[in-house]
C-alpha cells in the first residue's frame, strides 16, 4: 500500500510541475471533466486533503449523500481561490495519505491520473503517466468498487478491453481496443477517449458511459 501512496505523491507533483507554467487564461480553459474549467478541476483535487474525513462526512450529509453534488459545490466555491494558492496546497500536501470513506488509495490515485488528463489534454500539455500506474487505475476502474463514484454499473459487462500500447487486458466479449489513455478516459465517461478506440464493443461502451 505504501507504494500506492508513493505513486499518488508522484502524480500530484507531476501535476504541480505542469500547472506551475500555466498562463492566467489557461486556468479558465474548459477541461475534459464536463462543466468544469481547469481551475475548478484543480480546486476539486484539493477537496479531500483540505477537508479530511469529519468535514467530508458532514458535507456529504448536506449534499444528501450525493458525492458528485458535493464535489461540484466544492469545486465551484474553491475556484475563487487564487490558482497559485491551489498549486501550493497540492505541492504541500502531495504526500497526504487521505483516502475517502469506503475506498483505498486506488481512489485518490485514479483522481490524480484522470483529472491530470482532464487538464493536460485541452491545454495541449504533456503529462507522463507510468505504465504501472495506468494499469493500477485501469484495474480499479473495471472493479465493482469503482461503480460507487467513478464509473457506471455494468459498464464493462460482456466487453473485452485491450490496450494497443501495452499488455493490459480485461474481460471477455465484444472488443474495445485502443491506447491506454483512451481507455482511461472512456471508462470515466470522457467523450475524448472514444475517438481512438476500435472494436465491436465501442458503441456499447459509449452508450453505457453516457447513460444517466
């Protein structure tokens, strides 16, 4: 488990290094996370390390148990915080070992990786994700635990997922094949992930990921 926390730290630092070179206008770029700008995505990433468990649970009650609603409220409120302060928080708390209730360190690792892409791709920045880290996130995203907040229930049922740029694969059935980044994005509902996928299962994955 300590290795997972090391990977979380590394991804936060990689994000900090990328964000440190952003111009003011880039912070207002629409991210791949629908409805959020880059600024709001970064604000969201500070939520667990800023709040901690007691405050998070309290706010969850206020959001009637809806984590997505809580995240949106927090991201929009904290987007008023100067970008330099948000980056400073991520840097200072890069080694914070907080995990949300009901999840292990795979959850904050996934958050760091996926939201890193949410920021890097629309701003045309390079974000390197080690292959081992990508595999850990992919394994988490196809698990039933991820269905609580990260994916849709039954998303990969009857599908065979294969990375075209690595040796990761999962499941059996209709084929969905493409680059690791595209699989990561499509599994988390990012429309940008589907352009590079191929196989007779892509239409099913797209339909399931976009369903209410």
